[in-house]
C-alpha cells in the first residue's frame, strides 16, 4: 500500500512538472531593448552582471539587448533617441531633473497600473508621484536628507525620554545644557546643510504637501504665511537654544565624531551619515543609537513623522508597448527593483533597497539595519534644492544662517527669495 501511494505521488509530480514545462515552453520568445546607465569599469558592474544573469535564469524566454552608457554621454544618447522617436523598450530614468523632458512629452508609461497592490511592498517615499501624478520609473534607492539620530543611552543617563512634540524637545534644553552638551548637533558652516537636512522637512511638516505643490507650480508664494512660519520656526530653534548659534561655525565633517563621542543626545543629518558613524561605533554601541525624525509641531499641516526625501533612479518603459513586449518590459522593471536584484545590490554594494526586506539576516552593521527599517516608517516630502534652483535657493541657504546670527527676519528673507524667482 505504501509503495502504491508513493508511486501515485511520484506520477502526480511528474505530471505537474510536465504541464509546467509545456506551459513554459509555450511562452513566446521576446527581445527587449535596454538602455542602461553604467560605467562598465566600476565596482557596480559586478552587481549588474549578477542581476542580468539572475533575470535570464528566471525568464529564459526574454532576451535582453543591452546598451550601456554613462555620464553625459548617456543623457545625450537618450535625448537623441527621444527626438528621433526611437526610444528603447526600457531605459534608465531619473524621478525628475534629467528625465523631465521625456515625461513632459509623455514618452514613457505610468507604472502605477502595473504596480497595483505591489506598491505596498516598497517604502512609501519611493513610490510617490514623480511627474503629473504618475510614476515613470521604479526607484531602486532613496535618500532621506533629514534624519534625527538619537543616542538613547545618553538620553537615559540624562533622565530624559524621546520627545513626541517640539514643546517636549525644547523642554529638554536646560538639562542638556547643564551637562555641557549640545541640545542638537547639526554642524551648519556649509550653507546647504540647514536647508537640506532640516528646513526642507520642516516646510513639509508645517506648510503641508498641498502648499508645496502649489509653490512648485507657481501658484503659491514664498511670502505666504506657511513659508514665513517655517522660517520663523528655525529662528525659534535658535532663540530657545535648541540649535546653538555656534553650530554655524562647526564644519560639516565634525558632526559624526562629536556625536559618536557623546557630545549631544541628538544629531540632525542625512541618512548617508550612517556610513560615517559605523566605523566610529562598535556593534554593541550601535544598539544604543536610533534613527527617527523631528517630532510633531503644533498646528502642522503635513504628515506626522514625515521626512524630506529624494527618490533614486530606476527603469521605466517606452509608451505604447503592447502584448508580450509590455509584459516583458514590466517583468524586467519589477525584477530590477524587486527582492532578488535588491539582495544582489545589498550584498555586493551595501545598497539599502526600496523593496521592504528584513535586513537583520544579512551581514551588515546594526545601524545599517536600522537605516533600512527607517524608510518604511516615514513618508516623504520634497527636498527644496531638488525642486527650487538658482538664486532663490542660494538666498535661502545663506538666509537660514543669517537667521541664526540675527541679521535678518523671516519676513524679510521670504520677500528676498520671492523677489529672486
């Protein structure tokens, strides 16, 4: 009886396998033209080759016809192909900036219909609209320019707990100062730091996304109360001592060492600072550090827990593909951003994925694991210098330092920025 059952099971498996082979063999051969952004002499080339090999193994019926280009040559090539109406099936794209003309002319497909419910498998800030409410490339990475790093052991030693509101954070200033420490460490001698690593997130939180969208569209003004209030908030941070005025005398590179050696319970910087902190802290010490964002602000219109983010690059597809070709194009785009390729980049390059994964199983530092866990927890708002260019952003960067010195007012600075538009 046991032999008969085993025989039946084996025959069933053979039958199922034969059906799978049949179905697989019926899949049509598809050739996909790919324009890729890659320096073939770079270390990233190893991860790229491994990704292509893994894709070929999973989808042997899809042939990738790849052309690699890099730097300005890539952008010139893509622009020429777009002008000639001869775009490849899939191409490496930016969320805005260098790819904006392609999006304006609707030369690529919106990926939201393809992504569907799988959108929830990616960190929220990676799959926010890129142009005209659409998603034109599926980002493989993301940068949070605002992170509030916390030395939890130092907080406990000071008899303090994590603040949930701005008021609670300000209330900590006397005790932190009594200990001879910086309430918040944010070296701001380089003018871009305040704007990129804190102010952008504050504007998103105080003014809200709708106002920011209106500003970028030219339908709102820098002199609007929302922006003036955001500037006034920075002034208040200096006035309360939360940000010591001498922070604008600290070199940007000084931050990680000062923070790692316990000079402040808080440091505000970008997510990239994890890379500078890891060599300064043992794995055991890293367990005492957390990544979060600025606490809630009274009257805020933006989302609680939001940060300022810039999505990275990824692949998009040419508009108008149909049938097996469009199916193959989406398979490549999703594969490149999805778990298998993300794991290759994590192992080969240490690149934190936008696909939500448990990073604790990988041989990376505790702080890098915490960085990976940070992204799914925090929605994204704009980094101002990614959306505003030229003289207005220069005036803003310098003006934020002038606020610290008391050389300008929020109203005056807002008017100067608006006049430079």
